[in-house]
């Protein structure tokens, strides 16, 4: 169990180490005194280092997009791996952009097309990466179009890979670097082809069909599905990627948390965008494909038996899954569950929550928090209401602004960050 915990918290450190490894290999095979001989050599050296780190990060970012199950062993769920993907993707972009800019200080023509096809490969890859990331960070487009443009990052990587191996610089001359980037680069390309090109044939999915579509308050729909083949096995609180085959929805994968205990498949979806606005038009018998499960957001995964759960709006979904999975064998747990809603008309599952609270007295205490009446939940209020808060694990799922604010407040109240768990 301890080894599992150590591995689960090692992902970020491993990514940093793998990103810096090429610099270590490069330093052993380079005359550093010559590289820092004058202004021009210093600038070029930093350009080389930026390129090595950026390329390693780029490869790791591509690998993280594969959603391979083994990645969850090194992160706190695949959602944490996606947070790392976002961070290292941004860092890779910065380092790879620095690479030609620093060279350009010495040789301004480096940014222009030339007769050197290896140099051109690097420039093409960088341009594709810039376009894809500008769309990611600054342009608001529909999800399926954004997802399509994101696939071009793999193509950018292939151009960058060709540039690295044929430009005639450090990687080609240093056998250690060549071997390292060959392994890392081929792994990244394999991950890209696995996920972006051949996922239809290689990624395991489970076939289901829609059994029931139920409308709930606050524009929330609960979709119940039944297996059309081998059923998926998951833990309460986990999520999966769903693709529906219906005239009402586009055929693209979207992540949703399970709202059911593990003996059935239900998801609760709020109308909040182009795709989810049509979720209520699903019909009984519509086919679904499920990929997963993913995530480690399960109350049994955390150290403390005394816990605080905080849900905002449709963020109740993973908590509902956990509540529905409770048994009397969980009597050692003491859970205060705060469910924050805008008003009394925005309260789905009200009767079921009351029944669960009545059936599991001493285990779970459900508190409905109506923001129009009491204001927003915050760390100070929580500390006043739960006197032993520092002894508890805190689980939060809700709107991003709510999660960000609560996490900041809890850490300012001297809670250990390992006690605060966000389902992002």
C-alpha cells in the first residue's frame, strides 16, 4: 500500500527528471569551458539546452495524452496526469520557442526558410505547435474542433523529431543523447498513433445502450445505461469517456463521472454547452461506447476515516456515486457532506440524499447549503462549522472557480495539501 502511495505521488518528479536528463547527458559529452568561451557561445549553449529540455518535455506531453492506464500509478488519477500535461505542454512551448530565438540573436537568418531541410523541419514543427497552442489558450471554439486541432501537436512533434536527428548538432554527435531521444521520441510517436490515429482499433471500450433518460432540476439529466456486452468495472467516484451514437449528439468522446454505484452505469450531466445542451434528447436504445474507468477520487483511497465532502452543482456526481456505494461496513467513516446549490429549485436528488442520510446515520451527515440564503461556502466558515477540520481529508468537486478558491483557502488555513483532494 505504501509503495502504491509513493508511486502515485512520483509522476511530477519523474517528468522533471526525464526532462532534465538530456541536459545531464549533454554536459558529460561536451566541453563546457568552450561552450561558455564568449557571448556568442554562451547564447548558443543556452539555445541548445532550451531545445533539449523542450524536446524532452514535448515527447512526455504526447505520451501523457495516451490515457494509458499505467500512468495512473504515477499520478493521483488520470486527471492529475492531464494537469501535468497542461503544465509541461506550456513549459515545452516556452523552451522550444527560446531555442530558435536564442540562435537568432547570433544568426538572424535561422528563423527563415533555407535550403537545409532539417532546419526547415524544426521551423515547420514549431509553427504548427504555435498555431495549435494559440488556439488552445486564446481562441474559444467548439470542443470537437478544439480536439481536432490538438491532434496537430503530434504532427508538430514528428517534424521536431526529424529536425533533432538530422540537423547535425548535439543529438547526432552524442550517442547517449541520440539513444535517449530515440527511445523517448519513438515512445511519443507510438502514443500519438495509439491515441489519435488508431484508437478505434487499439483502445478497449465497452458497449452499452441507453436504458433511461431522466430530467432533474437545474437542467441536469441522469442517463442510465445497460451493457450490450461485457460490463465495465469501476470504483465509485471514478469517471470514463463516453461516446453516444445518436442523431441528437455528435460522435465524440466526453468525460463524465459515474453517478451510480459500481453495479450499474449512470451519469448525471448538466446542460452547459453545445454538446451537453442536447444530452436530454438521447433515447432509449441509443448505443454508447465507454472508455475507462479513470481517476482515484474515491473516499476509501484516502488516509483519514473522518472526511469532509463538498459538492457544487453537478459536482455532486462523483459524491452521489460514493453515497450510493455506502454499506453498513463503512461504519468507521464519519463524513460531513456539504452540497452547495444556488437555490431550492436547483436541488436534484434531494429526497435520495435525505434517505441516504437517514439510512447511514453516524456515517454520513448531509448538509444542503443554499448560496442565495447563506452565501458561498469558504474556508473560514468550514473551520467554524467543523472544529476538527485539520484531522480530516477534504474532497471537493464543483465549478472550477469554487474548487480553486476553496483549495487556496484551505491551504492558507494550514491544512496539508495532501489532505485536500480536488476532482478536476
